[in-house]
């Protein structure tokens, strides 16, 4: 996931920096995309602000959508491929604040994300069990969820093969 790009708002001029593939120069006031690892480093130095982050409100909206269709496996909400990485960035930000409000938000974050994961994994298990390979459904999964889906599907196929001897 660290090879993905992040959208950033440039707070201060930075560069040039040659990463071996390209030369990166960031101009104050512009918006750009940088490698996730570089965005994290530059945000800590107050050079950029990562803009494609997730919020607790957005997580609440996702949870609401997933709960509305809790018993329909083909109703996964579309999530960014790096959804769980965005959640981790939010967790890290809240952990770094060390105040009571941030601690409460961290507790809420963990509760909401655990519910989202529980519902989505159940839907993904059902999709794998039903052998549904609809590309539009797979596009709604995160990278981690797709790995879970492929693993469960493979285990089911091997298990059935062992049972019926093929």
C-alpha cells in the first residue's frame, strides 16, 4: 500500500527531489499527488497536507449503508482500494494527539470500523461461498477484502474437491 499515491495540498515549497524515476518539485498553494510514504513524511514536516483521508463522519455513513443491506451479499458499498490504509492514517493521527477528545474519537473509530469489517467480511464470505465473480462487486472491495475473497473461494473449492474427489 505504501506504493500508492496520495493527493496533497502543498503548504510550503519543496524539492527538487529525485526518487530515481522522476524529479519531484512541489509549489506552495498547489495540489499534487505524491507517493504515500512521501506524503506521510512531508505531512509530519508540515510541507503538505494529505487531502484524500477518511473521516469519522464518512465511516458512519459507510456503516449506515452496509447495515441497510446487511443480508444482501451483492450490496457491498464501493470503497477506495486503500480504505484500510486511510483508516490507519486516521488512527495514527488520533493516537498522536494525546487528549481526551482524540481518545474518545479513537474509541468510536475502532467501534465503527470493527462493525464495518464484520458486515463486509460476512458479505464477502457469502459471495465466495455462492461462487459469485461479478467484476462490479469485486471492484467495490478493498485490496485486503479481495485477498480474503480469493482465499475463502480457494478453500471452498479445495474442500469441495476433497469431498467429491475431483
